[in-house]
């Protein structure tokens, strides 16, 4: 099994080694896993195509590392501890032995539905242990899972199914998040009607709601499981065979299917989990993300299970039944490591310290933060109230594309600085670039964040569009992976992420492309054109501000706002609903027809003292009109 770094000196040595001899460094990490056949070629790469191959010649199955190899030592240990949405409902504890059986059975179910190595399976499920079973069963038979967050609309689900040409859809009857009921099967039916590739749909009966089942296409999970054999030998996979696709938003175009491959992702998810959180045998680890996002993939499912950890899966939300829910969950399950998002912390800050009264949080050893920059105030509040001043906060910077954490303190090892993600993990070679594309060396600098050497967890391509992969990540700076984020490196060499420098916004930790929201708004009959930007929002981090040109003046502003917001909810999902809609007569455009978003961003931010050069606009007077309109709705 993996051993964690024990001290700051060890971290520095490991880091140096990972740079001087990266292959040797990762060989040693990879050797702690079970391989069917050992790799022969640790790394092959170039960032110009790009082409990246780790552990070539090796064969394995990731589920043997998550499950089979723990059977002699951890059969009765809880693998997945499930806390339901409603605290009055029963908790579930799925042991490594039970999880192993469930995954083998479901692997056989997938086979019975005709799923073969390389086929794509879409997972649109609530936060229940069966969702993890579904992912692992796919990996076991060599199918590629594509988990879609169960907050996406039927249209978004259909787009993702179609793009990956998924053959099977796994879903549930319905689910509840807080008090909100979500009709998953209804949404899935609408999506399937629009996506011809789905041959079968398996429905996990979660709430026991009445649903429509289409003969010959839809099957209940429990019916198929009853008949399934409980033994399945994991399929032998190549290191670079795909493990999963996960859709994420970029600055332009439709969401892209980020593809991760088996061996590199496995090694990286496991290594980062163990080292960043300093997980020790017997600890209860709780990550509050949804499995529909990469954080759920790497730190609810794969990272913890690869390390034989107990991973707590929480179905609920932080604010229901009350604002003390997180703290109740920690107390109830004696959580040792708690990993959440700054937006959740900020939303709880509003309720003050009352929700902590009478709750015993003494089990906590480590706190984590992910998804967006954590502001200093939230950092201190989290540190003092949840951690009682004694638990380190690991502020972990990473992305869907990186597969695992890239910049973060190691808990109780790296000296902390509030709001700093601190230092790169071993294997991560950062480069801060200036506008001309030259690396800025030294400390006390600021620029765009790139990575100049491959790490095992990096994405290998965008599913079905390698050219877009190249364009998006490897074309801005030659021979560098460009993250899309800006950062500062302070006098101590510590990294602080300043946020996206492209047209991606981060709303409550959800990554949204402004272009996607514009496309959705533009579909509405009243709308001629729109431009969407992010603006600072106390709780969400960023809010969505849409500037909209309409062609039907006789509709009231209110009506238009409601319509446009409802339409975005329908097309993308509730989390992408604009916060503010401003009807404008014209948008600030250059002579070449490009919208000057910089100006709109500044107006939305309320920072109009210096709008920069507006002389290239066709009509500079539109800016004043927009400024005046913005003040009215702010
Ligand atoms: C942002 C989530 C500051 C960043 C794991 C990145 C962060 C995007 C942090 C990726 C952090 C994530 N500090 N910003 N600790 N973690 N981000 O793909 O802008 O959903 O590019 O992956 O979130 O979002 P994604």
C-alpha cells in the first residue's frame, strides 16, 4: 500500500525527486498497486500533438485495486458510509465485502445488457452507494462511464448522451435534495426520447415513486441484480484504456467530454488522496461534493477506495433541515476529514455560530476546501468554528482536466497561509506566464498558470475531438498545458489562485461557460442577442449577469426576466439560472462585431471608474446607457 509523506523535509525531497527523475518517482508509486502485467514504459509524451502515455505496456483493472485486494484485510470494514438526505432515514454501511459483491453482480448485469469493453454508459443518479457501484461495475467490465450531475436538465443530459454515444443509461426513480423532489426518471425519459443511442435503461428504485417503465428498454435495478451471478473476474485493461468521460464547461462551444485513462488516473487519485489529507487507517473521510463532478469521482469514490478508506457519501445539502446539518453529520459519524466547497462555507457563515452549539466536532483532524478561491474571511470562519482552530485547512486547487489535486498543502505538514493553495504536489511542475507567453521566474509575481510537464492524472483528450483538446489547452502557450486560471506567487513562493482568466465562471463551485448560458437565453423567442458575464457574489462566489437585447417591447421586464431564467433552467439546469437580467438596447461591439466583454464585466462588478479604451467601439455611447441600466437593477 501507499505510504504518505511524513514531514516537510520529506515533501521537499519527494518534490525534488519528482522533478529530477519523474519516471523513477512515479514507478515507485505505481509499484504499490496490483497490476495484471507490469508496465514497460513509464512515460511517453509531447505537448505539441499532444500525446501523453503513462505506464505503457502495463495491464490492470482499477476495481481490483479498489476492491479485490482489500478482501483479505478489510472485508468487514465499511467502505461506503451513506448519510441520507433526511436525517430521520436509516444510515447505510456498505462493507468492502458487500461492495465487492454488488460490483461483481452489477458487472454481470451490464454484460447481460450487452455492454462490452469500450462501450459508454451514462450514469444519472442520486448520491446513493449504487452510483459508486455503477461506476465501478463499468470499470470492471472495461466500459467507459460518463456520470452526469443529477441537476442537469433533460436537454443537457441528452446532449451528453448523444456526444458520447452511450448505449445504456443508469438512473433512479426519483430523489430529494433538501425538500426539493427531482423526478429523475421523467427527466431521463425526456432525454432518451432525444437520444437514439440508448438501448437500455436501468432504474434504481430509490424513493419507490410511481414511474413509467418502457417494456424492452427499462429494467429495475433490483430485478436484474436478483438474477445476477455474484462472481465476475475483472477484465484485463491496458494502462491507457479510457476509464471515464466527464463533461465540463469551457470558454467557448458546447461542454466537452474530458477523458481520463485508467492507470495514470488511478495512481494520481490514490497518491493525492493519501498525501494531501494524510488519511490514516480507520479514519472516516467525508467529501460533500456530488459524484457528478470530478471531486466526487476522485475523492468520494476512487481515491478513498484505492486506499482502503471509509468514505462518507452525503445525499443531502448543508442547509436542510437546518444550517447545522454538516456539523450534525460530522458529530453523528465521527468524521475525521471533512472536504467541502467555499460556497457552502459562505452560505453557512450567514447563520453565525449558533448551529455549532452543543455539537461535538472533536473527531475532526483535517478540513479541506475545493472548487473556487476561498476568501480569507471564510477561511478563518471555517478554521475557527469547524476546526476549533486546531485543524489545518487544505485549500486544494485542481480541475476536471487534472484528475486530482495539483496545488495544496499536505495536512499538518505544509505551513499554511489563509487563502493560499500553497505549494505544488510532487510531480507538478508549474509555470507562471506573462502576456507574451514567457515564463515569469522568481517570487512576488503574477500571471497565467500553466503546467510544463505531464503528471499521471492529466486528461488525455476530449472525447471525439482531439483537435479541440489541443486548441483549448496546448495552443495558448507552446509546450505548456494552460489551466485557464490566473495566480500569484508571493515572496515565499506560495501560490494563490486568483480565478479564471477566460470566459468560464464559477457559480457556487459549479463551472459554467458564459457561452452556454448565452446560447440558452438566445433560444428564447423574445431575445435577439445576449452577453453573459460573472460578477462577485457574497455567497456563490460569482453570480450570473445577463445583458439581453429583446425585440418585443410590449412584454414587461418582469415577464422577460422570469421567462429567460426559466428557460436557462430548462436548457441547462437550475444552477445556471442567471441572477440578474438587464435589458439593453445595444451591446458594446467593436467594428468587427466582437462584444467587448471586458466592459460588461467591469459594469457588472460595479467598477466603472476605468473602463479602459472604448474608442474601438462602433458606438461608445451604449456604454453609458448600460451603466445607467446596471445601477437600476443592482
Ligand atoms: C477553480 C474542480 C481556487 C479554478 C476540482 C479551476 C479553484 C476550476 C480551486 C476547476 C481552489 C478549483 N482555489 N480556485 N482551491 N479549486 N478552482 O473542473 O478556477 O469543476 O480552474 O474542478 O475551479 O473546476 P472543476
